[in-house]
């Protein structure tokens, strides 16, 4: 069987086993289409069924989460933890709280996480979890009770050397605090079993900023390799959450001009560009007041609000999707390209659809997949685990220096892999192959387990 036919048969097998899991299929396909050259070069991977093993999670846990709202009404939600791959370290990856969360979502994220964590160079396996629960519209007490109910089952499956969850969409520092409190209460152990903790109880400086900062460090490396920089370049961002805002902040620091952001109210086009003052305002609006971008245009009247729109119609040199999966489709890609976009760097997980990626590749613009470009978040989680283990807290400067180095290392791993196995500038192939190799070699060394 040719390698191509073999990869197709693995893909067919995945679809046949779980026909409804489309997001998972998409994530697997995005990796498999790039693996042919390394499988040809190293027959041992096919002979040992490494790819078949990698697409099957080691363990999937689903559980009932019963809780009571403020009126005394009982609700039942579903909790999950997908322990995808532990070849190179304990399972590591976030928890997503969102009404759309289903097993397919978490399998796609856990699969991606395995490659991403491998790329960081830190000893972390891949996992993901969460629940079909939305904190929006819930009271503070309801959110706390939900987190406690969720942890009352999850605690038996995790541990500082087994599986270390963190936050993801809909689950931030507030929820991590409640989850940590409940874990400690049940187990009577004070350990680094979660990351993204508050600074008072074992959290790391820079963890909040890390994903966004890392995305920009990665984009800057892509520019640097081509004798250029982000300085003076016009940029747009989708999303205005933790990743989006810190992407904007770091872009500004490097001298780029950020003219667009978005949230679920629509997009904001601020032609004059964000300033440090505007970012401080946005942080307060979004993190403290949980407000929307509609407020921004009331304060900064030079900016336009584009209701219900995403950022992709705003002309730019570089685009940073930081919101969620498939937020940038084939048509959006065409619009970006038409307006002269030259670089797309993913801050979210799988935000570009397969059609969008193909369009970027055909136009030969720079495209960085999330598993490489947004790995700064989980990398900083790894640094939080290190600090917890040695019972020390590093300074901002120390953590930021580590983060910057890790992003440079990920970038050069991608470049080395595309030079050896692909074509110049193919960061998707580079990230997939570099991430794959470390996990595959560890699996080979550990035998059929
Ligand atoms: O998608 C991601 O990399 C995360 N949500 C962060 C995971 C982590 O363990 O910090």
C-alpha cells in the first residue's frame, strides 16, 4: 500500500468509528495530509501503527454533573476529560465551558494539544476536557457550585503527575480558583494539579498574557527570517478575550498598528489604531466589567462598529484569529487576500477552515497554525508546573524570557522540519512533523501500550 493510501485508510477508519465527530475529523485530516514525507523517510512509524495509535485517545471520561441553581432547581450537565496521549509527559490541556461542548470538540482539541505540547519542548502529554455548561448568565454562586460539582468527579482522574488541566474558552482564573479549592478540599493535598492559578496560590506571572504574547513572538520570528519585522504593519485581530487583547498589547509594543478587533456583538474598525490607553480601557471593559465592544465605540467615537461582522473585511497586512474553531472560512480568506493580507497567525485552535488554509497556501502568504503559534499559553502552564515543583516563583522577566525562547524554538523546529520534509514556508507541515516526531519516537521506545 502506498503511504498516501495508508493515510487515507487511517482517515477512513477514524470517520467510520465516529461518523458524527466532524471537528475531530477535520483536526486529524489537517495533520494526516502532511505526514507522508516523514512516514516515507521512516518506515518504522507505519510498521508500528504509530498513526493509528495516535488518533485514538488513550482514555475518554464522561460524567454526570448535577447542580442546583439559585432558585433550587436541579440541572444535569455533562463533564468530560479526554486523556489523549501521555507518551512524553502527563496529560496537559485546558477545560472548556461552553454550551456547544461535545465529545468531538474535546477530541479535536486534545489531539491538537498533543502536537502543540510536543512542540513546546516541555514534557507534557495532550489532554482536554470541559462541559456543556455556560457561565454567561449565571450568578457567582452558581458558577462556584458548578465548578465544585464538576471537580467532585474530575478529581479522581487528575493529579500533578497524571493530568494537569487549565482554562480554555469560558473557563478563566475565577473558575480555576473554585476548581482548585474543591480539589484541595476533597484530597487534602496542596499540589500543582491545575495551571492558570491565582498568583497567591501557585500561579505564574505572565500566564494570562502568554498565549497572546507568544502568538506575536511567533509572527515576529516569521518576519525576521524574511528580513522584515512587524514594525509599522497594520494588523487585525478577531476576538477580544484574553488571547486577543494580549496579542494587541504585544503587537503595539513591537510597533505594529492594530486597527480591528471583534466579539460576538460584531467588529470594531479603529483606523487610527489602538493605543496603550485604549488597551487599558479594553482590559477593564472586558476582564472586569465583562462588557462588549459596543461600549468601545461610544468612548472612542472615531472608531466604527460593524454589527454582527467579523474582522476579516478590514484591510490589513497581518491577521490574528484568536477566537475559536472555523471562525475564518474560504470566503473570509478570499476577502483578506483581496485586501492585501500577507500573514495569518492563529491564536485560537483551528480557527481557519480547510478551504481558508488552502487559499493562503495557494496565494503563498505566511500562515502559522495554532498548534505552533498559540503554544505560548500551554508553555507557560508548563513553566507554572516547574515553579510549583521547585516551590519557587519566577519574576515577570524570567518567565517572559523563557516564553520568548520557547516560541523561537518552536519556530525554528517548524522551519527545520519544512526544510527537511516540505517546501519553504510550509509551517503547517513543519509544525505537524516536528510535533509528531517527538511523540512518535517516545511511543516507539515505550512499546505497545
Ligand atoms: O489551547 C490551549 O493550549 C489551552 N487552552 C491552554 C492549555 C493549558 O494547559 O495551559
